[in-house]
C-alpha cells in the first residue's frame, strides 16, 4: 500500500549525536509520539534552521529504519561552505531541538511492490537511504538476497562500515562490498 501520509512539520528533541566519521554525524531525533510518519526506507526529511531572511531548509535522507518508530536518524556530512550543516554541527547537541518536515520523497523501497533481489549502490554520504533499506530488511527478517556495494575515499570515510560487516556476518542473504578510491598503503 502506497503511503498517503502528508509530510508533517514538527520540532523534535535530539536524543543523541553520534560521530560516524571525522566529518559525518548522526543526529538521533525523538519521534516516540509518532507525530512524524515514516513509512518507507529511502524517504527524506527537510531540516529547517533559522536564517537572516527566514528559515533555511535542506533535505536529508533518514538513515534509520521505519520499523523502529521511536526515533528518526539523520546522518549528515559537514559541508564547510554550506549554511545548514555547519549550523547543525556547531549548535545541535543532545537535548537540543531540530525543526523538520517529513517524511517525504518518491525514491524509496516498498517491500510489497519490490519483490526481487536487491543491489544497493552508493558512495560517501549517499549511504543513508541504503542503510535505511538494509536495516529494514534485517528488522523485518526479509531474507531477501541483497548486495550492497559501497564506495568511499579512505577507510576513515566509510560510514556504517562496522554495522554493515556485522549485518553480513549475521545474515547469509546480505553481502557487503566496500571499495576505496584512496586506500591507505
């Protein structure tokens, strides 16, 4: 069934800020009241921060799985020249709040409509929708063949590397292949 829920704007409390790599953090937001509907892995939320001339909005894919409704994870790479990510990295700590509108977007995985084996391909911070999909497959015991090909520059830039290795070790249906463009010698 396709989601008909409209994106909801709400202020969420930050439960945790997880340093994933030197320039990537996951902001874990409290959604225990379920007021922001999140139905399909791959959907995104729009983060809203105050700007000089009104609110500034940027979209970030939700990296957590919709099978866990209690929180929403936004895994964000710092863009030093940007407006929104430097603000988040500088000002948002556990206990703080983030205004967001979500979940939305037409690029998502719907297990009822996609029954074939999956190949997930991403690089860098493009890992977020793929992680949401992989976490959903694991959480729902989907047992569906899935190969995840993930590229990054260096070992330090691999986001969710340990989690993906654990997923592959725990589930015979999940294969994880990481490729580095600048492997350290």
